[in-house]
């Protein structure tokens, strides 16, 4: 596809799991620990401020996972032994819907365009399954904002002082 970056582009990139591409749409300054929240907020802010940033898509622990208290050498342990397998399944489903494969590198704004044309808030239950954040509706609202760009795109951005751990 035209929005994929050639392998010889040596620009710095952020490495993100497939499902994290959707999670970032609903980020509101909440998370699993203060370190996780600060890391996610920094990544979110970078992508928001610099939509030209390259993103390498993964189906394995990513830049967000790096600060997660549930990350173990074997991968995610958020919901027990099978958590990493479940995360990988979600990653592959998101990548499938976006027409991407592991290792693809493209600009953040191109990922947003793919989400806008390929995923709606109504798709999330079939993609995200038992995610503990799904019932809060944050991701649904964030993805729906991509479909209605008239809405304020700063909704969901919070100051570090207002972070709440969940």
C-alpha cells in the first residue's frame, strides 16, 4: 500500500501491538500503575503531536507494555497464563481488519485513516472480547470520534496530575 514505509527508511519509529492501536483511541489517563500511565501518556502525546511518526506494528509486547506491571518474560499475565495468547489473537484481528501484517511500518496518521475506514465502535466487542476497559466505553468513543472529526480531538487528553489508576 502507498502508506507503508519502505524498509530503507531509517526514521525512528514507535513499536505498537495491533490492539494498542485501538487502545490509544480511548486513552484517558488511566491504567495499571503510575509508570504505565506516564508511559502511555507520553506515547499518546507523541502520536497526537506528531502524526508523521512511524509506527511498526507488532503482535508481541510493545512500547506500551514496557512499563506494564503485568508484563513478564513470557509476555502479558494480566488475566493469567493465557493472557499473552489472547493479546496476540487481538493483535492479529486488528491487523487483519486494518490490512496490515506484523513488521509493517507506517505513519501514525495513516494508521488513523485505516482505523477510520475499517473499525467502528460497534466492532470492539468482537475484537476486544473480555477486555476490562471495554465496558467503560472509552475506546468506542475514541474510535467514533475518528468517524466524526468535527468533535474536539483533545477529549481524553488529561494532565499528569489528574491520572487515575485502575
